C-alpha cells in the first residue's frame, strides 16, 4: 500500500511541476519547477525498484544540469517576459495545440486499449535486475561500444562548449 | 474501478510519462523563451526515461535502465551545448525570444 | 618521320598560339617556318622511302588510335601515305614553307604576327589531316579545320567590318557545302558500311549506275556539293573573291594553292565511287566547265589585282573539276600541282606589289612597275606564261591535257572542249591585261607612293616558285606532246598515282586531232594575249572606249553577273525575313510564352511552398509532430 501512496504523491508532484514549467512566466520559476519534476521522477524511479537510477537522476539533473540552467538565467538576468509567455500566431498556435491534443489522444488510447491487451503484468519485486552490478554487467558487455562512443561524446562536448563560449564577435557582432 | 486505482500497474506510470512528454512538447511548441524551450526538452526526455524504466521493471528487463543511463548522459551533454549556444546568442543579441532568430541572415 | 611530318605544324601552332601576344615577327616567323621546314623535309624523306617501294604496294599506313567504335561503325585516327597523298603533302608542305618565308617579310609591319603564324601552321596541320586521313571522317575533320583556319585568316584584320564579313561569308558558304559533304559521307557509309577509303574502293560495284536516283549517284552529288563549297564552284563560289580580304600570303596558300583544291583531291581520292556514277561525273564536268568560263569572264574587267587572281583561281579550279569530271584524274591532279605553283607565285607576286604600293590593290593606280621591281616582274612573267599556257611552260602541259581529255574521253564532249577553250582565251586576255596594267605601260602610280623591290626573304620564294612554274610541267607532259619530245616520258605524275585509280580506259586517240585542237587553242590564246597587250599597253585609251560601247556587257561583268545581289534578293533576304518572323511570332509569342507560363507556375508554387520554410523553429517542430501523429495513426490502425 505504501508504494501506491508513494506513486500518487510523486506522480502528482511530477505532473504539477511539469505544468509549472510549461506555464510559469518567470524562467527562474520554470527552472525550479523543473527541479521539482526531476525529484518527482526520481521518486517514481525509486518506486520502480531502481534506486541507482533515481540517484543518478537527482545528481545529474537536479544537481548539475539545473545548476547550469540557473547560472545562465542569473548571469543574464532574465526576468519576466513581456507581452505573454507564448509565441504569437493564432493559427499556428491553434494547430500546435490541435496536434498536441491529437497526439495525447493517441498516446492515451494506446495506454488504455493497447497496453491492456498484454494483460496485467506482475513484476517480480524481488528480482535484482536494476542493481548496479547487473547494470554494469550489461553496460560493459552488450553496450560497450555505445559506452565508448558516449565517452568520446563527453570528451568533445566540453571542448565545443568552451569554444562556443569563447567566440568573440564573429558575423553577429554588434 | 477502485481496484484499478489502488493497484498501480504499467498504465499508471505510462500515463505520468505521457503527461510529462506532452507538457514538454507543448513547452517546445509554444513557449517564447529559448531557455524554457530547452527545459521543456529536458522534460520530454525525462518522460521517455520514465517509460523506459517502467517497461524494464514490468518486463523484468535490465536494458531499460541501461538505456536510461545513456539518455541521461546525452541529455546532460545536450544541455551543456544548448546552454553554451544560448549564452553566445544572448551575448551577441541580448535577446532570448526564439522568434528573434527566425531569419538566417548575418 | 611521319609524326614529324604531321605534328611539326601542330607544335608550331601551339608554340605561337601560347605566345600570341608577342609582336616579334621574326621569332614567330622562324618558329612557324621552322616547323614547316621540318615537315617538308620529313615529307621528302617519306617520298624517297615511298618511291623506293615496289610500284603496286606504295603505301605507308599509320594508325594512331581507335577513334569511334560503335556497333558496326568504326573510324580510326589513321593515316595513309600513298602516291596521291604524297603528292599533295609535298605541294602543301613545300609551297607552304615558301609562303611562310614570304609571310615573314609581308607581315613585318603587322600588330599580331604570332597569331598570324599560329593560324597559318594550324591551317597546314589541318590540311595534312585532310589529305593524309585514311577515312572520310579524318578527312572531314581536316576539312572543317581548314575551313576554320580559312575563316580566321580571312578575317585576320577583323577590325575592318568588311573583312570580318568576308570571313563570315566564307565560313557560312562553306557550311552549306559541308552539309552536303556530310550527307554524302552518310550515304556512302549506308552503301558500303565503311568510311575507309581503301575499303570503299574495294566494295564499289563494277557496273556503273546510270540512274539519277541511285544512292551512289546521290552520294557523289552530295560529295560534290561539299567540293563546290570548299573549291568555290558554281553556285557556291561567291566566297572566294571576297576571301581576298585576308593577308595576301594567306590568299596564296589557302585560297589558291592548297585548301581550295581539297574538293578536287577528294574526288580524285574517291575516283572509284565517282566512276561508278557517270551522271554525277557529268554534273561535275559541266559545273567545272561553266565555272571556268564564268569566272574567267568576270576576271576580264576586274580592277583589283587580287580580285582578278581570285576569279582566275575559281576559273582554274573549274578546269580541274572539268578534268576529274571527264575521268582524267591524273590531268586534274597535274593541273592542281602546276596551278599550285604558278598561282601561289602570282599571289605572292601580287603581295609583293601590294606591299610595295603600300596596301594599294587597284591596278588603275599601278602601271610601269617593271623598272621598280625587276625580280617581282620577272617571276610574275613566268607565272603569266605558265597560266596562259605558253608552250613548254607548266600550265601549257596540264591545261592542254585537260582540254584534250574533255574532248577525247568517253565521258567528255566537244562542247566541254569549246567552253574550256573559250575560258583559256579569256584567261590569256585577263592575265595579259593584269600584266599590262601592273607592270608595263605608263606609270599611273600616285606621286606620294614610291614602289621598291621587296626584301630578299620575299623574293627568294618568288624565284623558287617561278622555277617550279616553269619546269613542273615536265612531270605532266601529255602523251601527244611527248611524241614530239623524244626521250621524255609522258605523264609521270599520272603513272605515279596509277595504282590508286580504278580501271578507266581512255586510250590515246588520234594524234592529228590532238595537235589540231592544241594548235587552235594556242593560236586563239596568242591572239587574245596580243589583243590585251594592244589594248592596255599600246592604246591605253581603247578599254575605256570599249567599256562605253559595250556598256551593258561591261556592267554585267564588272558586277559579277549580279550573283551576290541575286543571292541576297532571292535567298538571304527572304531567309532573314522568315527568321525575323519566326522570331517575332513563333519564338516570342508561342515558345517564350509557353515557357514563361510554365516557369511562372513553378515560381508560384515555390512562392507558396516557401511559406513552409518560415525559419520559425517552433513551426518546424510542429511539422515533426504532425509526422509523428500521422505515423502513430498508421501504427495504431494496423
């Protein structure tokens, strides 16, 4: 029964925080809502018997990435956005919402009608499949190539980032 | 009815996941501020992550979690680059409105 | 050896072509003349080599590469050196070398000597391609190449619009002929399945085709159209007199000695085919005879020294076609050779005169140049005697042979002889008139011009050519004449090329008839020359009086029978009008509109579609979403 409560608490937190990101006019508040959503998702991960991933989620997202976001916002002092928070264009906005609605409908119907076709899956709660040992085993055997490529990516990214932030002037200089 | 609310299954998690994804989507489509758009993308990625872990859990499969780890790493990298770009743009234009960058001319 | 023969002029062309800005006529001339000398010496070596072979197998084949190979059709970049092409090669390189030397003197004041000499070498290269090619396609390449270099050289002083126009006229007139030549090649290929000369010769049917509409007759007629264009025969001769706009050595080399004889050479080369089409040969002979007569009659009254020589060239080419038309290919080649010598000589002589007169070409402003230019005069006299057919000079032998053949050959006719003889009489008149007006009589030179003898580099070629004009005839002594010249073999040249000739028996005919006709012609020629001398030297006021008396004839001849005007009125202007109408109606109102309509619709569509590419990132994201929704729909449905 506890996990039912945990689910509902974190699900509600996640959804409300997500709405906050979507709707709050102030970027700082958006970022803070995003942190809340990350924490909610981490809770859901925990509930899904994946404590390691939950920990990574908190550390990487709520920790590193969000700090970056907040730094940027603070450095450039992005305050309230004037004249609405949404892009203008009535027709395009209508189309965007229409298709997003269609998409949600399709998603919902697939969750309600297609997933149910698999019957009611009962997870083996004692299975240690998300333990770090097992994760590592799979990651360093089946996914070792992807892992190496990821390592390369993580090497390139800082270089690119530094290069980008060092650009002075260029064609866009004012 | 009540039992389906009290027994947490695949569908419940997927619903949250889908909700996160759609909210992120709407954020990307509608918001004006580039930073917020970037945040919305993170939101969408997290929705997907949740779906992966959910399926991994209910199907007793470890692959779901491994892919989530990769996604997190790539998302972090993407955020770093995206923010660097935004910093550069903002330094040059003092502008965070995505519509400002509509025209690809120097 | 063969490669130095063919490619030395090409290399000379390339060297001078790359340094075309150079104004140093000596260097350019030495490069070009050196290339020609190498070529000529190679030709001599090859000639000795060829002459050393047994009579029936005198041929050197050179295969460069496979040029075109499509299904049944194959054409190689291959060359054949046999007695016929050897003769032509010697004439081209020999006369060409002399004319290059002469050019060094003549073009010494020109602005662009390197360009001039590179064109000249380019011409020689193409001419060698033309005569050496072992199949019709290589010949055609040379054929077009000489046309191109002729165009470039006629319009060499293109800043004068009249000269540029003369170049274009030559080029366009030649295009008409070339189209005929190409069609002729196509028909021959369709008939024999090959374009190779030796293969064609071996596949020609033994029985001549007497039908006008048989393919072989048509092929010959179309080939003859090509020859008409290149060798300036009626009705395509109009470009040659205008071609005199080019530098005089060019007129000597291209428009007298070599290029214009290409048509004659082509017919001699294809003699088996032509012999199988007697009707086509008849056309060739008649056109040749008429051209000889008409051009000679125009030459009677022209006042421009080069124009006279140009019409004389057209007329002499007519003789050559008369010869090949009656089946006397050897006589045609003989006259081609002697004409190359004496006409090149006279053109160079006239060039020397023009040079001395400071670019004056009007004979009415000359006269009495004999004492100022003794060498030019003396060599010119040799050429004059040769062309009017004074006994024992080269023209006498070759022309006499042609006239005799026109009468005696089974394909000949007495009328052809009459026309040829009248043309010979006219020739004697206008050439004597030219001599009289230029060199003899009282000087009419304007007082501010001081004629002088040309430098050595110009007179040496004149002397060599004069020597050849006088003595080359001994190579082509007709059979009849050889009977009274004991010990001298007859028709050396004809025997030399005999292995290439299809069997066509003419026989020798009655000696009495031959000598009677010869004597008659000679008498008329002497009378005519004497009349000209009387009219232009002894009584210079007579021509004017006669011109008044025979006003209409005089005007007709002076205006060249109004052929140019007739062409303009009957052909060119209607064509221009038609083209204008086509342009203003069909092109502008139909085709342009249709294409504009299409392009406008495309533009509209693009204008509509460009809205999609707004640059708005979120709209692009929307497109992704739309695609996603569509994909999901598809999956869910299935």
